[in-house]
C-alpha cells in the first residue's frame, strides 16, 4: 500500500511544478524507477487514476522507465548487472558489491499545456 503514499507525493510534486510553470493542465509525467525499488507500475497507475480526477493532472499519461540493477564489485571494482539471482561478480566471483543503479525513484519530467 506504500504506492498510494508515493503516488500522492508524485502528484504533489507535479502540481507544484505545473503551477510554477503556469500550466492549465499536465499531459504527461515521466517517472524513473529502479528495479530494486519495490514499486509496482500498475499500482502507481491505479492510485494515480484514483487521486487525479478534478486536478491539474487529470487524464495525464504516466510513462515508466525502469533502470536495471548494477553493482560495483568491492573486491575488483568491476561494474556488472546481476544475472537473475546470481549476484556474483563475473570477473572475480565475489558476491554482490555496491549498488550503483537500480534504487532510483523520481519524476524525471512533466509535459504541460498552458
């Protein structure tokens, strides 16, 4: 159910920027979401549709960009994408590493009509 709170935050951010830009309405919202985040696109869309009637974002289209998980090996420094559940470095076979991509969640941009 945390998607509802996150969607409320998205809507707050979008409304704030749209009002600053003198928008009559928001037509498109571009979101960037990392694979490691626990957010589900369909749930965000559901809550967005529920929360936006009679707002500046009513009828806006959500666009989801998913960012693949990437690690940097702590042992050898190699950057890699895990292979399914195998999070070992392909170079030195050390397990895991520092997450350098995949935890993102932000509003990248919005499109408005004046």
